[in-house]
C-alpha cells in the first residue's frame, strides 16, 4: 500500500484528529447514563439530555470518519460537502462558537487560559479545534473542484 502525501491525505489526517478530539467529550456525556435526572439543587431536577447528545455526537463522529476514509481521501466531491456540513452546520454553531457568545470578556478568558489550567483553558480548546477543522477542510479544496480528470473523479471510475 502506497501512502500519498498530497493535500487531501494531509487534510483527512487533520480532520480525523479534529473529530477524534471530540470523542472524550461525548464519552463524558455517555457516562451519565445511570441518571435519568440531573440535580442542580435540592429542588431543581432536569431531565438528562447529555446521554442522547453523547450518542448523537459519537454517531456524527463515526459518520465523519467513515466519509473521510472512504470518499474524502479519494477526492470525491460529495465527501467534501458532507464534511463541510459537519464542520459548518454542526461543529461551528453547536460545539464551538455558541459557547463563546456567552463570554463577556474574551481578553480575560485568554489571559486566564495562558496562566492557569482549568475551565478557561478547556473553554478555548473548542475554537482551536474548530480552526483545525476549517483549515483541514479548505486545504485540499483545489483538488476537489479543479477542472480536469483528477478533480472530477467519481467512485467506480478510473
């Protein structure tokens, strides 16, 4: 087996790393499977929505990995569009950017993340992982959409 070192291969490795980085987060959601309700105080109980979110997130990661290593590496256009939807419709709003909107001072958050471990540093991992996914997605865009034999390759054709 020959390993290609072109933009689509490098992009697929970066996308795999970005998606694999989400797995521990989803597994922490799945670790709440024994609790039907989450308790915030003696009187406030909320239905545990972490469990279905964990299963949905792991399913999305699995679909992304299958798409990456079947069609994306071979530069099939539909695979690029599937990864585009995963990155921009799921990862951007749900995972990384909506939580950033709730922060009042981004400067203080970054300074605290540099100085201390903990919540601030974990909070900034999301946008950095998203940046990795975006760079990985747009790195091979020319090889997917250029005109000619290689850019329009379809599965099952030579």
